């Protein structure tokens, strides 16, 4: 089994400072195999915000798979936005916009969906899809394949379809061909876990979608600050949602959702939860 901590939408520049230490301490206790951060590390892509984000991320265990979000591109500086959109992100966080981690159980691929030509929407292009195909080609079929983006590929029907990443159907076709199992994303500041079968009706394929809320931002959207712990086995995934307890001043386990794989279809399950040890 592999354990991933899935953080998103940190928004340094608009963080609730009292959450930072309890979150770091809990992540340390969980001792994940990989820490995933699915974008929006900053509020306005300022140098001091990136510096603060980097300093805090450096206190977390590694390896880390981090991708930028739309807030990590300058908003008001037109020159920086269009000619140097992720210069500060690459300077302070990482110059690898499509990071990858592979071991004998999981392959975690980060994909940059942030674009300067739109204020909040995201996009995946043909070159990125081709790179995903190349990186996943030849991997042992037993390895669970995980894609990390800021913008989501799927959302509940109650959400606006405009928030989906642009060119999602073409990417999903490639994901089906590559056997991608799990899609991790953020952007919405709300939590969700389910599969892609309703939106993308593909024969004998449904990926698991896990959406993270905002871990540390004061910009909540009707949810408490939260993050996910994803426990991955070859045929089974459990998603633990941890939410901020304002009374206890700590993150507490709020919900566990198990999923099983049958062939290339992931679906919800209700029995036999894994022991978290936390």
C-alpha cells in the first residue's frame, strides 16, 4: 500500500496562520510516501508569497509532486502574466512543471494546467498528453497510475462545467488508453470523490476522481479547510477527508470513502476499511 497526502489551494498571502503548524504535524504523523500539492500555492503570485509557501512546504516530508494553479500566475502585471507567467513559481518552488514519481506500486504524474491567456480556467494540450503517454508506456500493469492537475477533469453535476479543464474529453480518451486510475485536483475549494462513468461514458473504463478542498486559505466556499489522505492498493483506494476542527484547533478525520477496481472501472464500495493508524 502507498499513502499520499493530497493538499491543494494553499493560497499563501491569504492563509489562516493557525492551521499551518497543526497541518504540518499531522502530515508528519501520517508519514506519506508522496505529498501532492495540486496548485494555487499563492494568492497573487508575489515573490513573498512564493517564499512563504516554499518555506512551509520544505517542512513537509518528501518526495513532493507539486503543480501550479491559475493563482500562481501574475494577475495585474500584464508583462509578467503574458511573457513570464510562471517565472516566480519556477524560481521559488520548482522549474519542473510536469513532475513525476514512480516506484514499484504507483506512478504519480503532475501536469500543469495553468495558462496565462485565461484568468481562472485551465487547459491540457496535445504535447502534454503525448508526454503522459510516453511516461506511462512500458510500466508494469500492476502500477497504479495517478495524474495530478490543478483544474479538474470531472465534477459533480451541481458544479459549473466551465470549471473543468479545457480539452478534458481528448485527455480522458488518452487516459483510458493508458490505464490511468486516479485523477487528483483542486481549484474549487470543495471536496469530492467519485468516478468518471457518468460524464465520460467509455466502454470498460472509469477513473477515480478525487477533489481536494483548500487546506489553508481563508477563502472558503462553505466548507471547512480540508485535505485528503489517499491510500492506494492495486485494486483498492481509500480516500480519507480531514477537516479543520475549530473547537479542537486541529484537523480531524471527517469521512472515509473506499473504492474498488473491477477491470478498468473504479467504483464506490462500503465495507472493509483500511486501518489508517492515525
